[in-house]
């Protein structure tokens, strides 16, 4: 007995010595599950047609170096040193900083050791945890907490992979890729977010899968985006579960071709705690899936249960609160396709409008599916299974499943997006500033008209203010710093703001 223990201790010491050799903190061997070989199965399937798809999209163009960041170091120092192709390995510990990545091909990998994470902690003072604008960025295995703005935000970076992160109690958006093409958001656990836990904005070819999102206002949002699949997620205890919609007024005007399938969408009845005036502040608590103005949305094989307003709510802009009308966006959700889904105990405490509509259709019960406003050429199968409002005249769908579509991720990485410098001001204004400022009205920030009066011929004054805003008004919150934008881009946004007429 003693001998065995002694032997184990000796082996342990030896392995430890080997492993930690020269430095206490040399990095462990990390095996990447998104690269390398796939399990072939217990039989030879070489002659079978099925192929296994790899989920990696951010293909390394060069094999780079690894930089190890230890507790007490700054992650940003490693990012500054890193060259495209490099990996930054962050050891367990607590890091209080904002990480900006404006280069391509950088992999940020948190090292999880015996359950301990590399934690980015904003201490309720910092605005954002990770902001990237590079292409082929990978961010994985991090824990992020107590930031005021974004957990992970991407601006115009293509071919991104954001996976295996834990994001808790962090500001306005958990994971927010904006203006990106070809990206994966998978296996993240996200909770306690004031707007959307996962917010895909103005993006294309996106895969959102296997995430656990809860205790937030919106679980997963696909906004002004195309060719997206949202599948195999567990979406629970949010105000609204999964949303596909158009926000009017953004530079990209459409949302279409979205597949929402195989998700668990349960008990999304959380009180709405969004900032007043934001789009999501208008979501009725108890909405499983919301489709607003988005076209070609397919809802298939989800388990949708215990959402008190409705399992699926379909609306146009005219019937939705907190939306303006954009003449360039079609306000109607057209060609919505509802295939088989399991719906249980939804709509048990629904909105008055739904109750009134049920009466006009001489129906009783609690609505699983609720459609208000215009929706053209939409279809449904097995409608008899559900209590529905507003879908009596929908056609039968001419197909029953989406099995032929694995993924909308492209086989090869797409080249970087080219934003013309003359467009930069508009893109930033529409994508960022317009989230808090409208022309005449009070939103999260003061009206643009007031700002124009203050800064009439002084765009540089705005550019300087937004780099490091100071508190000016007692009745408004603080404006978060926009210092991740370079000086030229800040000035372009400022000029664009001053030139607005509506
Ligand atoms: C998350 C919300 C938010 C975003 C995004 C935002 N702002 Fe603001 N902004 C505010 C708030 C809140 C205030 C009021 C702050 C105060 O008075 O203390 C403000 C105030 C301002 C002011 C007034 C400064 C002054 O001297 O009174 C300017 C100028 C401004 N923002 C410009 C911008 C520009 C340009 C952008 C886009 C790059 C932007 N803001 C993005 C929330 C935001």
C-alpha cells in the first residue's frame, strides 16, 4: 500500500517536473477540437457518401508563435506583440482590461486548469472586454464578467470563431459580431445580459449553435442579417428567446434566410429589464420566438414550452412597439415557414391583443403561434396541433424539413470586408451611435439635434469627447468611451452626425 502511494508520488513529481520544467507557468498542451482529425467511427465508412464537416472557419494562413500571458500580465501586451497567425494563451487568473484586436489571424485561447478560467473582469467600470476588427479571429475558453457594454464585440471582422466562453452578468451585449461574414458562435454559456446574450448584427453566413443562454432580455438575436442558422441551443428564462428581425434605420436593410431549428426554448418569461427605448424593450415577456419583418425564416423541430405570451410571435413593424418606419426596409415578415415543432403550455398569460384576436377567430385556449400584421406567402404544416392566431389563411408548406442544409458557413474564408473611407462615418454612426442617439428624441443618449447645436462647426470636439466621455448630464447615464475607434474613424462619425437631417 505504502509502496503504491510512494510510486504515485514519485511519478507525479516527475511528471510535474517535466511539465513545468523551466518555468512555473509554461503552457500546457492544448488540443484544439476544431482542427485535426475527426473520429472515424468503429467501421470503415470510406465508401459511404457521408462526409464530416469541420466547424473551423478561421483558417490559419501562417503557423505562428504562441504567446503565454500569466496572471498579473496584461493581455494587451501580448496582443501588441502578436503577428498574424499567432496564438495568445491566457493562463487562469483575473485580468482587468479591455482587449482590442485590430490585426488578422489572432487566436485568443483561455487556458482552463482544473476548473479555473482566465477571467476578464470589468469590475463594473470598464465598458468592453474584447473588441476585434481583424479577420480570422478566434476567441475561446474565456470567462468574462462585470463589463458595462460588450463581452465580445466584432466590428467588420470576417471568418470568426467564438466558442466555449462563459459570459456572465455583463452589460448590454454578450457576444456581438457586427458587419461580419462567415462566423461561428458555439458552445458559449451566457447569462444576465441587458439586451441580447448573442446578437448577430448586419452579418452574413453565420452559425449559432450549442449555446446556453439565459436570464437575459433577448437570448439570441439575428438582426439585419442573412443566411444564418440557429440550432441546438438551450434558450431559457429570457424575456424573449430567439429573435429574427429587422431594425429600421440601419445601413443594411434586410434580414432573410434564417433557419431556427432543434433548439430548446423554454420558460422565457423574465421581466424585461432592457434600457427604455431600445428595440428589445418592446418585447413582451413570455415570447419564445419573435419574427419581426424578417423574410424566409424557417422554424423547425424546436421544443418550445412554457412561454407565457406565445411560442412563436410573428409581427410586422407597424404592430411592434419601439420601432420607427424605414422607407427602405419592408416592414412585413414574408415567407415565414413553420415546420414541425413541439409546443407545450405556451400563451397561458398572453397579451390582450392576442385574446381579442382569438375571439375574432372563435378560438379558445392559449396561443402557441400568434401573427399580427402583414405576412405574405407564409406557410405551416400540421397547424391542427397548435392554438394559432392569424395563420388560418397560411398555405401548407411544400416541403417538410431542412435536412439538405447543414450550414451556411462557406467552405473557404472570405476576404476582408472593404469599407470605403468615405463610408466609414456612416457605418459607425448607423452601427454604433444610432443605437443610443436619435435625431429628435431622447433615447439612451441626448437627441442629435441638441448635439448639433452644441458642436455646430466642431466635429473634432465630438471626436475628442467620444474618445473619453465625461459625465455631462444628471438625467442621462454616462456615455461609454469609443476609444477602440481610431482618430480618423471617430472624426468621420462626428462629421456624419453633424450632417444628419433626420
Ligand atoms: C451606449 C449608448 C451610446 C452610444 C453607443 C453612443 N452614445 Fe453618445 N451619448 C450617450 C449618452 C448617455 C450621452 C450623455 C452623456 C452625458 O450627458 O453625461 C451621450 C452624449 C453624447 C454627446 C454629447 C457630448 C456633450 O458635450 O454634451 C455626443 C457628441 C455624443 N454622445 C456622440 C456620440 C457619437 C458620435 C457616437 C457614436 C460613435 C455615440 N455618441 C455613441 C450614449 C451613447
